[in-house]
C-alpha cells in the first residue's frame, strides 16, 4: 500500500475536501484510488459519519471492501463493510461502506438527507452507468437543498475530469499518475468461425510463450463455458477460473485472489474484470475484442443483449490488466489496423436505456421533469416520452407525471417498474411469493440454469444449494413480504407484511386465499403482469413462431417444453425485434389472461365487403393488443355498419359494383355526350357518393340488391329539373319518327349517337335528323329487323342506293311497300294489303 501512486496526491485531495464540499479525482487503473481514498477520509474533522464507496458492480464492491479491510488488518464487516442486493457484511461499527450504485439510489430516496453519511465517493464514474449518473444527480440535489456539508467525490480513470468538475460546481480536479508497467501488444487476428476456438488457441499459445497468470476476456458466460471445454487437458499446475457476475461469490473470490498452492492462474472472464479489480498474478491478457452489452431497442420496447466490438477505451482498459503488477503482454484477436474502426468509448447508458425506472424515481424525488436535475448527459427527450407512456400504462403516474398511490408502492420496492408492478398486483392476487421468485429469477442471471421455461428454472433453483441460491431465496422472501398486503383481520397471508396494499385492479380474478404454495399457472400470470405487451400466442403447430400482444414476432426452439403451450407470458428475448428469440417465458392459460387483463381486451366487430361473393361478411372478434383471443361470424351485424361497408366497397372498387340498368346507363351516356352541368362520370359519382348512395343501400346486403330503377331515379335527382331540361335539349333520349314512335338513342355507339328503326318508318322524311349539329346515325332495318343500311345522309340514300335496295327488298318482302320515291311516300309499318283494307292509310 505504501507505494501506491495515489498516495502522492492524497494530501491535495484531503485539503480540497477540507476547504469545500466537492472534488474530482482522476487516477488511472492501478493508482489505488478505490482502496486508499475512503479510509483516508475517516480522520478528517468533518467526517463524523460513514463514507460511502460506490462501485458499478457487486464483485468490484465486495473486492474493494475486502481489500481495504485486508490492508488495514481488519476483518470485513467491522470498520469496513459492504452491501449488495444478495450479500451484506456490515455492523454498527462500520465507517467505510462499499455499496453498488443501485443500493445508493434506494438509500438516498428513502433518506434524502443521508443522515449519518459524511462523504459519498463515486468510483469509476467514467463508466457512465444509469444508476451512477442518477445517483450523482440525486446527491448533488440533496447537497444543494439539504446537506451543504456532504462531501462528494467523483473518481474517474479517464481524463474527463473537466466535465465532472463543471457538474460539481467547478470542483478542483486532482490528478494522480498511474502505476502501469510496460505492455507488449500482439495482434493475432481471427482464424476460426467461433470465438471460443480462437480464444482457446491464443490461450494455449500464451501459456507456452510467457510466464504469469492469464486473464482472458470473452463476451459472455456461454462463450466462457465453451472456451473452458476446449481447454480440457491443461497441465495440473494451471488453475482455471470462470469469472462472471452470475458466478458464486466464493468462485469470484477465488478468481481474483492469489493461488495459495502456487499454481498458475487462468481466468476466463466477461467484461466484469475490465475495471475496479486487480487480479493477483496476472501478466498476460487475451482479449477477444468482444463484449455483450444490453442495448435498448426503443422501436421494439425491448432491451436486447448484443455481442459487439469493444470500444478503444475498453480495449485499453483490458490491456492495462496485464501491467498492474509488472511488465505484461496482451494478445488481441484482431488485426492492428482494425482498432481504428472500434468506437472510441462505450456510450453512456443514459442515452440507450429504458428510462422508466429513472422517470418514476424522479417523480418520487419531486421532479416530474428529469431535466431539472444536474446531469453529465441529460436524458433524451424521446426516451423520457416513451418511459412516461409506459409508466402511465401501468398506472404508476398520473397525467401530470406525478406518482400515483400504486406508483409509490412500486417505487418503494427494490426493483424496476415492470417487476415492481408485478409484485404489487400479484400480492393483491395472493401470488406474492411466486412473483418474488420470478422477480429474483429475472434479476439474477444463472439461478436455476438457463432453461427458457421459468417454471423449470424455478424448480431447479429451489433444489440448488450454495450461497448464491440461498441468497436468492432470502431475497425472494424479503420481496414477498414487501409485496404482500395485510389480511383484513390483521393476520398474515402466508408471507406477511405490514404494508398497506391497494385494492385489486378492475377485472382481476378473486385473490388466491393461500400463499403457502404455488398455484398452477401462477408463474405465467406473474410474468404477464410485468410484461403484458409480451403475452404471445402460438402461430403454427410446431411452436416456433409466436405473435405478441405488442405486435412483435417471437421465435422459440421447438425442442423446448414451452413449444407445446398455446399461450406464453414472455419475459426475456434476444435478437431482432421482428423475430426475437425467447430466452425466458412461462405457459399461461387464456382464461387467466382474460381475468388479468379484462380492461385491455377489445371486442372488435368488422363488417366488410367480400368481392369474391359480392356480399357483406360480418365478423366479431376479441383481441388483446395484436393477438386474437376469439372470433367468428357475427349473426346480427349492425345495419348502419352494413350500409357503411357497402358504401366503402363502392368507394374502393368503383360504381361498377352497382346494377346499372339500361335506363340509368343511357342517362349517364347522354350526360357524358352532352357535357352536362352535372357530371355523371365514375369519378364524379364517387366524389358525391355520400349524397346519393346511402339511401339506395339502406336495408341491402349486396350492392347488386339495389334496384336499377332506384339508381336511375338517383341520377335524375342529381341532375335536377334544370339539368335534366338542359340535357334533353342537348342530348335527347329519344328520336321521334314520322310515325310518332319514340326510339332510344344510343349515345355510346361508335361514330356518334345512333338509333335503330325500320326503313318504312322514315318514309316521307326528306331531311336527315340531327342531334344539335351532329347527324344522327340511322340504322335502318328490314321488316324482319335485319340491317339494310346505316347512314348519316338520308336524302343521299334516297337519291342513291335506295333503288337497288328497294329492288332487292321487293323480292324478299313483297307484302311491304317499297316505293320508288320514299321521300314522298307516307311512313308506315303496315303491309300493302293492310293499307288497302284500311283505306290506304
């Protein structure tokens, strides 16, 4: 301890804190800031209470406390102690308490004055965790309003002290030299498809080429285990350790402490060993260049674990592990030139996380708008808006962003809003114990194994032995007591609690009278309370594809026992939002879903036009979000909805769906020819659909049921008296022959308006009939109705080819008149004999 670089600047730090409340300490890894600063404060005149040392991870917190205690020659839990969620060693005599940042946030929210606390040291603030940033913001707010005497020290391993100095009111920045030995860099690149193959090869090479312990960085627990499998058969003098946040505390201690039997240490670790830890004996680092980090997908509303390249800053931190206690070497599994493409730093968690818990905590602090607090990087507006919507959906905040009574209950629990909501609501339903167990399983990775079925994982956990499993069970018991409302008679409802519970939400089932056991489906019910948007229904027969209430598609290994379920309450997923893989879930019955979420279930009636049948199809279905619960044919659809569907069908598919009779079609053709003031084209009729169609489809089930005569009348109504008069003048509907007979004019005929009639009916007509300035096409027929001439020049026909036509017709129809001068003859439809008999008429 005497040669720690931090000791040379410690007097400057102490002097700065004697003079003012805040300071920033910048000291590289290995300088000793984590273990030396906190005990040095205890003798200052202003330090009459505890010193809190905040770390980002439980392993680092516990290791720091144990090392401080060892340096002082004291037992842990006395003057030096620690507290994490699953483990605590402290007493009334504890003066230096190492805690996680999350524990500190709970502590200051329950006691904003931080009574009995003289100083708070924020270690590794450069990591920019969400709890770290938030805890610092709350500490500064409390210092300004309630505790001006509270000392706050931001301790960073990077040269970002100026930003923290400004945040802390232009606090002095004390910089320490680091203690780092020379490090050789060897870039191996990647050769295999799987990272564990390359890592095992690099580790074997390092063991052969160099002396000293090895720290190997891998992205996750699965890769660590697979690498360990590939390293089977190592010499007996190699002590292999697997280090991760989910490992047992005893295994974590063994990984970072010296080997008592003198064996060579080999530690396969996640990014947990990047900072805050010194692993004794390590001279070699093997770096995969990968890390698995949570990334919040705001569009999907899911936090996903993503394997990605480390930042350049993280790669430097990892390499520095080899130079803590002597010259070292780092083997990197990438080409040297590739480092320039790595991101410079890991982004602050604030900019990527789900901020629901942060926003609720701010509301309890009395700040509905987080921007009012002091931040290095303020919460993004989009993330705050989304978090506010999620909290409102759970009933945790009101319209003004203030925590509701339910929100205050949830915030009092040491979990996030989703799990807190689950604990409270499940407690009201008599499922506090199960909910607490589920909450621990989802919070503590690795308990009960990794089976996607949470019920299977829960059974395994309860059969496990060891400090971590026991600690998890104790934590579940504590959470269950917090979540259980008291019995009306004042007795204990299985787990027991003195907290006042809220009344059950509308539509929830009657509470289970017993908490002593776990009811069938309780796990699924609890998960659904926390993640209602992830309730999913199986899409296919093999259980591979699922659709969630939130509209997202999930994927499941068909070999899983969950694949046989019809419904799942999904807790965790991994991968792309459109087809994320289910990591943990539990079966749930539809009846339970309907009981829990009755107020969210929507009954949707749909009346639509089916073009294939030409009629209306009416259905009724019940949905929870995007998932269909039930449905079928609606036997009694609403008449107004049918009429609306018919109108919509005509609007979509056109007026051709309607049965336009000959009269209505002719009227539209006349209007098109005349260019009438009232347009009767398809486009015009669609534009005025609501004026004329509703009355026609009233009481109908098909467009074809509309009477053609009604359609004709509707068109005439659109024209009106003036429009109809103008149309009759411009494009008359009929041609009146010399006999006085009316013949419909075909305005759709090729070549212009045309009329068909027998030639004898136009005898005596010396001038050709006109439609305005357009000759009317005459289609002249024989007495049998066969065409004999089409003309637009009747006088020309009389004077020209009539003689030949008449000669032919006399032979075919001798009983009918075929005069030589038809222009001077009387029109007739009678035979010659009938004319004679009737006096020549």
